[in-house]
């Protein structure tokens, strides 16, 4: 077989290849610098053996010909056992490729170019398989974390809410009742965050929010947003809406608008007001949330709608967040057969436009709808 010589060289100089690879990894890849040798080396000896086997039997004549799960396992172990990110994973294969080719050329100056092509194909497939496994494991670990965290947060929150209800029922002191109302509002905000975490897991898994449409009065919906705002923000929120009703999932839509308003206050100029304007035409309703302040650069305007991603100004500023709010707003908009867009300019501020059909029921075939006054049945 034409490539047997290269296969023999890889087998006989495996230790040299791994030594040089490890040396370069510890210099070039930050995540590799403090890893113990067994964890860093991981499945690479077996991967080199797999490459040698491929060369000696000429199996890699076309893409997709790998039948070993080694690369897949390697990617999964990088996700579970190290702090590697996807960039570091790809970098380690690039370094491995360079070390293998350089070593073979030093040992055999007449290395067949076709042999190099087969090495590239094999390693390209290894990168693809490893990266896929890495991403799947990371997503699974994140979903497990979200599910566990949500469950563990819900239990004490439920107990605290019940305790507050007891205090409210037994107290007549107005100051105590005001504090009880504040506690209830913040309990709702925490519960909304927990639900956002759970919905995020659903969205990342390719799912879609299920709607339970009911008749919603827009002015009532918007007035509810004031309940979750501090007094100072209540005074700065200006709402303008016609008398209007629509058929939407009230809980989802309210939380989407709360997220937009919360972000407007969080990242906007604290001396300026935040406004919500509602307009209806052609069977659609547009909710516009506007604030003054630092604009969002054009190249970041898509990023902010991605889960766990935030604009650079938001990441570097004082207000902190998890990057869940705007992805949830997009999920709510799309579940309502609508959209969420952003316009942002230095001189006029930032406006988010939530555009949905006035009656979402035709887009929810097979879903259970709520009728006002009948509960969730």
C-alpha cells in the first residue's frame, strides 16, 4: 500500500508527535496550560493510531468515511473534563495537523502529496465529529444546570410566597401591607426569570413556546407592567395606547414587554424617560419601546437576540444580566407569528418594535385557548 510508510512513521514516532504537540499546546492554548498530562493527552494516542490505520488501509478516499467514534468521544471529554471552548478544541487539532505533517516531512522528505491530502481529510473529519460532540455535551450540561437550578429555586420561592400570603391575610398595618406587595412583585420577577430559564432550554432544544390565547385589553396589559417597576421608574415610563383588544397569550406577551421595558431602563439614560407606544393597522399591533442612551452598533443588533449573548456595551457596563431577556422576547414574538426588530441611533436612541397579529388564534391550530373568566381549562 502506498501509504504504509507514513503509517509506520506515525506509529514509531507517536511519542515524539505527542511530545511536540503537548509543548505547543501549553504555549499557544490558554486552556491547556494547567491541565495534567493525562487529561490533556486524552484520546490522542488512539487518534494517531486511527490515522495510521487509515493510511495503511487507504480508507479515507472520500469525505465521511470515518467509522471510529474516537474523535466524537474526544470532543465530549473536552466538554466534560476541561474548560476548553470550541475555539480551543479546533486549535488543538490545527496544532496536531501541523506537528504530524512537519514530523513526517522531517523523517521522509519525499512524503507523497497524496498522503498529506489523506491526513488533512482524516483530521478535518475528526474536527467535525469532535466539535459536534463538544457542542452537544455543552448544551446538555447547560440544560441540566438550568433544570436543576430552576427546580431548586422554585421550592424556597413557593414557601416564601405562601408565608407572605399568611402575613397579608393577618395584617391590617398599611406599612406592612405595602412591604408585602413589594415582596409579591419581586417574587413574580424571580418566578419570571425561572420560567425564562426553562423556556430557554426549550428554545435551545429547537422547541417553540406554546400559546394559550385569551382576550387581552392592551391598556390593562400595559398597566400591569407598572407593578414590577420601582417608583422612580414608574414616574419615567410614559405609555400611549388606543383602547384596543387582541387575542394573545397574556402571560408571555406581558413578560416580553416587561423585558423590553426593563432593558430600556437598565441601559438607557437615567435622566430620560422610557416610552411605550402602541399602534394597530392591517390586523397587526406594534408595541414600540423607546429609550435614550448609548446606541447598539449595527453589527451587534442580531447578537443581542441570541441566548447568553449580549452587546459589548452591556457586557462592559455596570448593569449585569444573563442574556436571556431579548432571546425570550424573540421567542414570544415568533410564537405569536410576529417579529421583534431594533432601530438604534446615536442621536435618537433605541427603539424595539414587537409586531404581532391582533388575533393569534388562527396560528395556534390544535392549541387549547383560554376564555376570559374560565381559568386555564
